[in-house]
């Protein structure tokens, strides 16, 4: 709980932060008379600001404070891994300063500010019912409102010919590279069927870390007889279930809350794990950062015992970690070998997102080289004396 004095009355509210930020040690009520310079000084002195002025002026103040934050000069002669760490540390510090501007959500999820939007639907979807006054940073509230727009409008997925609707804190399929790779890869036991819908005849599929369910939907549309999608995030499970209903695929795709594998075996197990080794700082970052490559390692190590004979695992992974010096290609291939697996095929595509084309991005040199690859892997055959091509042919 956070307490403060307002108009001579003691008040208190529950602090809410999706990224685990600590509540302000002390809180000061401010309004439209506060300048950006004064706001920055107070936040840096450890004072949290509770905004009680006009909502649109609060947004302008946030932008003005953002422009005034001193950027530490990051030496350009750092190696790329150190550059990435320095860049991430700077972004974290910046987020901490901007998070010092807060607003109060009254019971009933009401924002009692002049010209404030109706935030009840967006915050209700993100937080559920709020039975007590709740204090959140303005930056978090803006993220909740932005996520609600994505949820309502949906994200177009060309490979589906439809839209996917992500929920708050569930990674949005805004990049099409990895989806397109899954849409065209040849399915196990179905040679020549990679080109279109209906070619997966009879294949059982598991989609690990499904998120919005986009890959499960693509494979169901290709004709998979059954798809089991799993995710450890309850919001992702709800998001995927909702998307399957929207797409009319709920009869073929079941979504379970699970840490990686569901019980049983499948002909195809697909996983698009977080691409960067590193510690996530929020629920949304779980889709980007994989601490010590834990999910990647556990997927590879457990894959063999969850495949049917002749089945395949598809690992869909960007090589950005390699260009940032966070994980080498040999380390990745070593993980595959150590799990008793071998690569039986692959397909790659260059990055098509906007950051790859932005020369002002601090990590532009790494991003423009990024390639996403779908690695097709199978357990190494135990038969002695059989060549790799023969093993692959026998499995098919």
C-alpha cells in the first residue's frame, strides 16, 4: 500500500506494477502547474508524482520529461555484447524515471481526471476487477490502453488470411518471418505438402509456448488432425483459446496451461522460444528473454521422449543472439547434439522488421544481419552403420 496526504486527508492505494517496479517511497500530488524540469528533479530525488490535472497534459508532461532525460554517452568502441548490456541498462533506468509519474484508478476502474478516457474495459482485461483504489504509473496505463487497441483490432497474419487478437502481456505476432517459415515447412511424413493448406493429413502437433496461438492456428489450417498448444502464462492460454474460437478452430486445437510439454507424443512438436539469453524484467519480456537459455535447453532435452517414431521437432529461432555476442552458433548446435538430436533440414529468412532498417538504432549493425531459421530436428538413430541420409529416408 502507498499512502499520501491530499487536501488535508490521509489516503492510501494499492500499488500495481506489471514489471515489478517498487512503489514510490513517498508521493506528492501534482497538477498542470508542474513543469517538466521540476518533475524530473523531484522524481530523481525519490519522490513519486500523483497526477491530478488534465489527462492530456499528463501525457504531454511525460513526453517532455522523456526529452529531458540525460542520455549517458555509450562508447561506440564497446564490443557488441557490452553495447547491448549498456543499451538495456539505459532503457531500464529511463523506464524507472518515467514510471515516477503515476495516476489513481478508483474502484470501478475509473480514472478521475479531466478529459480522461474510459479505461474500464482495458484495465479490466489487464487487471480484473479492482475492489480498492489502485496506483499505477502513467507509462503502464498507456501500455494497457495500447494493448487493448491491439486486442480489439487484431494483428493481421498473412499466412492465416485472418487477424490474431493478443491479450495484455502476451507477445504479439507482429513479425511475420517466423510464422511464414512454419506455414511453408514440409511436415513429417507428408513430403511435398509444404506449399499449402490441407497437406498435414493426419499429423498430430504440439505447439510449445503458444502465446497468442498463431502457430497452432497455422498448422491447424494446414490440416493437422489435432493440435495441442501449451503456455505457462495464464493470459496466453486465455488469448490462444479466444483466438481459436474466433478462427473456428476450437474443435482441432486445445490449449493447456503447462510448462512446456503436455502428456503423450506427437508427430510434430514446434517451439518458438524467446530469442535472447537474458533475464526478463516483465511478463511481456518473457517472450523475448530466456534466462540462461533455460526454455531452449529444456525443449531440446525433452523433445525426444515426446515424439512419435519418425516425428520431428521444429525449433524456430532468430540468430540475433549470435550477432549480439550472447550465444554462438556452435553453442546452439552443441545444445542440439547434447540432447541426442540431429538437424535434418532447415529454412531461413532475413529480418523484415523496421528496426533492421533503422540506422539510428544503437544495435542496427546486429539487427540488419538477423536471420530467423526453422531448424528441423530428430532424435539420432541408434542403428549402427546407417548413414544420416539413410536414417532420414527410413524415418519418412
